[in-house]
């Protein structure tokens, strides 16, 4: 029984870890969505450029330069884009050993594209796009994107007049104006990611603050409880010390009172700890299923509607212990849990796939501990190992132990 607080803390920590893991997956998925949006927009610009130049009768050499160079440019932007995922305000704007190559690729591709097509926007856009992916401070980034967008719009007007004057196809005009919009699309996507990161950091800070407040509240309760009892015990012992020479019987009575006060303090501490670590059995089973699924197993649970009336102090540790045994000794395929009630007892059952070589007793920290807890609650344990199914059934009397 002395290990129950540690197991309860471990179960709580495991549940928090699973929740954090799911949140981490969600944040990662959002990042990939943002990064994919930026790269896809770049690819659209490159493909539209290749299509427009081919329709306008440009040489295959010019089309190849735009296409192949554009793919290399898109690949080069992946490096600053990947760095942006873990950016901090304290990080430098430019890390030369990582960002020099993308900047050179953007500049060279821009010169080649502008020289081959004679379109100013295509000449300026590749290097500008790499620059927009650097670690700009939030306020500075906004001013920079306004400046470069104004520059690209001005170049787009010049290109549009040239294109219209030459009587070329409208696809080149679409390319020009789409290129001018790329920095705005990029910065708006990165802004969305910055907002998500800020919210996640705020959530983490709030969780830490809540945990700190809970610790302070527990510390205050323990201080008040123990302080009161210790003061009473000190007075009783002092009085016993004074009475013992003249009235030993009364002195012994004060010693017995001091011992009773010690028992009261100990019981009060137990009650306080129980109040803080108590977990409803329905939540225990849900946590067990989540933990088994996190371990790669197919897990499901059937819970009686009146599970709140089951003896949580007896069955809670049993659920945690048997779940741990399944993770350690099971084959990792499936597991089924159930908590049902008969007329005068509660029946907890957990079954999982297991090899024929799994022992029926896993030692003092396994089924022996489960049996001991069941016996303390007035119940019993049944273990079955049929073919490749391993089943543990724990039955405890209804009304025994704490209520969940």
C-alpha cells in the first residue's frame, strides 16, 4: 500500500504526457500545413512561369532555365523555412553558414530568370522570397513585407506595360501579379504559425502556474494541519514532563493524549493525500486505455454506469498495476478492460494477447501485488492463460474500500 501515491503520480504523469504528445502532434501538423502552403505557392509560381513562357514561344533553353532553376530555388527555401519552425526572438536574423546558400541560389536564379524572360518581377522575386523567410522581428517583418510588396507592385506595373505593349498572352500578366503577391502570402502564413506558437507558450505557462498554485495550496494545507497538531503535541509533552515527578498517572495520561494526537496528525495527513491523489475509476480506465493505445495496442473498455460507486482505493491501484503488466509482458496486439457489478461485488477484468511462454506470476510487483490488494479489500484474483489470451479477473465486495 505504501507505493500507491507513487503509482497514482505515475498514472497522472502518464496521462499528462499523452495529452502533451497529442498536442505536439497537432502543432506539428499545423506547421507542416503552413510550410506546405508556402512551398506549394512557390511551385505554382514556377509552373505558371514555365507554362506562360512555353505558350509565348520562348526557347526550350529559357523554359528549362525557369523550370529547373525554379525547382532548385524551391528546395533552397526549405532550409530557412525549417529554421523558422523553432525560431526565437533572441535568435539572429541571419545565420550565414545556413542561409548563405539559399540567398545565393535565390539571387542567381533571379538574375537568370530576369535575363532570360526580361520580366523584372521574376528577377527580383527569388531573392526577396528567401529574405522574407529569415528571422525578422515581428514589427520589422511587417514593414519589410510592405516595402518589398510595394517594390514588386511597381515592377509589376512596368512589366504589365511591357507585356501589353508587346501584345502577348494574358498568362504572363497572371504570372506577374501572382509573383507580386507571394511575399504577402508567405508572411501571412508565418504570422499564423507565430500566433499558434504564442498560444502554445501561453498554455504551457498557464499550466505551470496552475501546478505551482496547486503545490502552494497543498503546502499551506500541510503546514496548517501539521502545525496545529505539532503545537498540541508539544504542549501535551511539556505538561507530561511537568506532571511526571509529582503525579505519574496524570503524566502518563498526557503521554497517551500526545500519542493520540500523533495518530490524528498521521490520519489527517493520509486523508489530505488521498483527497489530492484520488482519481475516479472511470477516469482510471480511460487513462489505461489511452496508455495502452499509446503503446501501439488496440484497446477498449466497458464500464458500468454506476462505476462511481466502486471501491476506488482497492481497484484503482489494481487497474494501474495490471495495465503496466500488459505493457511489459503482452504481445502488444490488443487488450480489453471491463468493470461490471453483480449483486454484491465488483468485477474488474483485463484480457490481452500473450505468448504461451508468459508466466502466470510476474513477481512481487506484478500479480502478487494485485492479489495482495484484492485480499486487503476482501476480494480475490483469478488468472487465466488460454491459448494466446491472458486474463486477470479481480473481484471485490461492493461497499468495501473508498467510494470512487
